């Protein structure tokens, strides 16, 4: 059951296939609604999912505990949500979808407070002034040695559901969502797997229904064999181990905030998702002999004019693009080209992945980040696997 929730991570964040949304197939039955009224006992403001805990008074006068799942703490921060919204003892009404297998759990779609205010799952609040002040720092266009200045905090534009409640539609850029009707689909796109009324939401095996689909890349026999053996609902899935996927997929996944630190000889990238960290060695031309394989590989970089060109090898076999169902072996080689637009301040990455062991074609793509509206923070993955115990709740808000 815990694995079902984590399929969210496998189906999310891909620019090429936006129809497979962040909420994908999960334990939540989005075809049903449930409403509970009670008082907040605590909040676990954590990633990959925050949890709100309530004490609910039943019709017979007895109390019972409910736990409702929200988006990740990182996503909530970018939407202006804070821990202070959920003070213990506050009376609230929560409407959402029930857990398929566990009682007294829900997927929070809308929360209503005693003062009459309410917030939908993807609702946006004004960012706190202290957060705005923290990130509103002038970014010099170039470093002291004349290179484009890539240092700072970066994030892709937020992607939110076209249905603010998160039950219908698909993920779209935040700037586009405000122009759409609730649940509306962009031309040519499908609703996310598991959306209310969708075929996948009614499938007997929702994970397999979402996973078994065409692959936009021609694979070798070894690549096909690896894919057939891969079980997305097991520890084959790195997110079930609270581990990163890789340097391509995690850069814009869930629109998390990344941090770049730059010097003439080293460029360090701290990914906001799953705390993946990588160093681009600007004073080397190849990976040293005997270097251990890793999830992030070994990166060497050079400047071609104002374009940062990075080549990375030395990968542990793993998942290249979760949404597109592309795995890779240890012979994977990735070339990235980072280019900063001085007018828009957007940082564009174009990439090509070559793996002669797994691919007959090459995988190409591009993504874009911009100076972040909130500051970078470590991910500190805490998969609580459903309603946490009260013991785990002692760390709420960390």
C-alpha cells in the first residue's frame, strides 16, 4: 500500500509527458468524497507528503483520530502555506477522498476553517514577507572572471492541478491554471491516471495500468529485459528507499528549489528533491580511474562561450526518466548544455543521454528553471507510509 503512494513519484515531473500527473495512481479513491470535522492535533510538515492530524467527534459522542495527506512541504512552501496555518486546537472541516485500504485517512482536497476561510489543495497564498525579503537579492549577471553567474536558488515554474482540489484534470503551469476551468484539460492532453472517473481509477491493478504504456525510445534487448524485471511498487523504485532518481529527472521534479554554488574550478548543484548533490569539475576533462559509480555520476564541465557544457559518466544502473519508463545501465553518458538568458534570467538546460547497453536511440530533452521565489531547503525525505504514529509527530514542522 505504501508503494502505491510512491508511484506518484514515478509518474511525475516529466515535461515530455505532462498527462501523467503528480498524483497519479495512489491509494486514494478519487471517485469518492468524504468530509470530516474536528480539531487539529498536529501537522507533519514534511516531504514527500505533509500530513494533517485531527480529532473527530463521532455521532455517538466518541472521538477518533483522522490523518489527511497533503502535498509535500516544499510544494506547500512555494504556495505560501506555513505550519502556522495548522495550530493545534483549531476547528476545521476537511473534504477529500478516502484511503482505499485504511480507515480514517483522507487525501485533503479542501480545508475550511472556523472563520469561514478555506483553501483548496493547490490553493495559493501570499508568500510571507520574510521569505520574499530573503530571496529578493540582486543577482550579478557575471562572475568576477567574466562567466555567466549561475549561482543562487533556482526552481521550475510551479505546476498545479487544473482542478484546484486535485481530483480532476492534469498538471499545468501555475500561470496557465488561472485561465482554465476547474479540471479542464489542455488540448491533446489526458487526465492524470487515477483522476475521478478515469479508466485507471477503476482498474483492478492501478499500478500496472499506469506503468504498462508505450515507451518513447527504442530499447536494446538488455534494456527491454531490465524494464520487464523492474517492479515500480517494490524497492526497485528509488523513491521507496527515499533516494533520488537521477540528475535529469530530479532537477525539475515537483518544482522543488535547487541551489547552485559556483567557482572557477567547481560548480556544485544541490537538488531540492531527495537531496541529490553533484559537483561539476571544471578543472578536469574525464572521470578519474577507479572512481566509484554513483547515482549522480561524475561530471566534468567546460565553457563554450557563455554556454556551460557538462558531460557525466560513472552512473550506477537506475532510472533515467521515471515518467517515460526509461531505465539505464552503467554505460550511460549524459551531455548537458546550460544557458542563462540575461534578459529573462531563465536558465535553460538541453540534454542528451546515450546508453549503448540499453538504448538504440538517444534520449533528448530540455527544461527550464528561473530564480526561485523561495529559498532552498534540504528535502530530508521522511516517508511515513500513511498515518504516522504520535511518536513520529514529535518532529512535526521540521
